[in-house]
C-alpha cells in the first residue's frame, strides 16, 4: 500500500493533469511554458556541469601528452647534439687526414702513418706510444714527423706498438742547421732542453760558434749529420740567442714547428 505522503503527491499530480486537460488550449500552453521555465535553470546547470567536465577531461589528457612530447623532444635534442658533435669531430679528423695524405704524397720520404695511443705518465711532454711496430717494418732510430716538421724518433719497438722520444728529451739529440740565407748555414745541436720545463714547444739549440750570425726569425732544419735524421726536415724557428762559455759559443732558443702537446697522428720515416 502507498504511504500517505505518496498518496497525497499522486493525488496532486492527477489533479493537475485533469486541470490541464480541462483548460483551453491557449491557457494550457501558457501554463506548460511557465512550468518549464521553473525547471530550465536546473537543466542549464546540468548541461554546464557536463560541459565543464568534458573540458576538464580534455585539458588533463592533452597536458599529459604535451609533457610526454616535451620529454621526447629533450631526448631527441640531446641525441642530435651528440650526433652533431660526433660529426664535427669526424669531419675535422677526416680533414686533417686528407691534408696529411696530401702532404705525404708530396714528401720525398717514404712515410708510415701512425696514431698516438698513449702518453708517458713520467715524461708527459717528451714521450708517447704509437700503434705501429715490427709488423709494420718499424725499428729504432727512425724519424717521427708531423705535417709541420720533426717530432722525435723511435726509441723502442714492440710487435704492434712503438715508443717515441720527442724533441727536447735527452735521448733525442738532433744535429741541426740554422739557415741564415747568406751563407751555407750554421751548425748546432738540439739535446736536452731546460726551456721545455716552462714551455714544451721551445727547445735549446747549443754549440753554435759565436762568430756565426744567428738571429731571431731564422729557420732551423735537420743537417743530416749523425745518420739518424735526413737533411732538410723542418725543426722550427729561432726566438733569441745568447753567448755562453766566455763567448766561445752561442746558445739559442727555438720555437718548434710541430706542436708536441696535441699530437694525434704522426708519420714514421721508413728506411
């Protein structure tokens, strides 16, 4: 059975229906419009709530997708930067090798390309290892060159690696010639270097006769004496000179043509 409140509500609804049915058409229409206007705000609120819910959902999902895209773009950017850096390094290395190969083809000597694989910890500026050895026809006392000039010589040889002593090391003495232009040149000797303690790109040139005209700016090359280094390999350029041993000899400082601090590729002069 219906409860009393429900019965009263049902009776009111039936009564309203009977009244609406008995009213004229125009009056019934106006009454319907009035009743619908009462419920219209409720319908508007419901529609607005549904619209806001959809907009909020659409806002949350794209934001997450946007964050994902940002992270992916960051990773792609880092990868592109690494690729660009690697490409630049490869391009520079290839350019250096192409230039070196062109220099090798023009040189009068028989050369073997080698890569620097190790610096000597105890003699950082004056010793290194290269990736050629006995299997490549390398033996001791062969000259080691760069594109700019003499770097040193082979001191020890293994099967696949060789030890190199560089200019300025006591074990790499070089008989040189200072080309003064007017005369045949001035002989001297590059042995151990006290100047290289402060600057490894500078070596000492000793045993120069004091009466010979040596001045800054003159070129220094190998003289061919001693049987190790052929004549005419560039060494560097005279910076300055002083008299030693009571004026009997002169001593000069030479700026090396080859930068021994940044060697990556060298050339071994084969017999």
